[in-house]
């Protein structure tokens, strides 16, 4: 495995782990699962604060909703596969951003 592929795999895993940790923390604090409905509360400071949270938590929310929809609504395989690809790419990008932030802060070399 090349170093670039390993770095991308690490960023993908880190993005999913960060998304899962954020949504689990939100659920522990708010006693309800996180979702994209946080954006539908109108023009309030709470809505604007939800945007950065959802940027990093979205891969977990997408996968949770997709897997529930596949089980409950019997969604087609193609839909589930497309949502998985989107969540994976989103996770890769958020993990890459998080790694770049850690490197810029001097935490990682």
C-alpha cells in the first residue's frame, strides 16, 4: 500500500470517527439524535451554530439515515450505494481537513 493511499485511508477513518463522536456527543447532551432538521429552525443563532457541526457530523447522519431507510423502506441497492459513496467522500474530505488542522497546529508532524 502506498503512503498516499494509507494517508487517504487514515483520513477516511478519522472523518467517520469524528462524525460518530460528534453525533454521539450531541445525542448524549440533547437526548435526541442529531439530524439535518437542525437547519430548519429559522434564522436563529442556534441554526448558524449547527452548520459547522453538521459539516463534520454529516457522514454519520447520512449513513444512519441510509441504513435505516434500507431496512425500513426497502430502498434499492443503487440508492444505498450512492449514499455510501457520498458519505465516504464527505468523510474523506472532513478527515483530510481535520488532519491538516492538526498538522498546522503542530500536533502532528
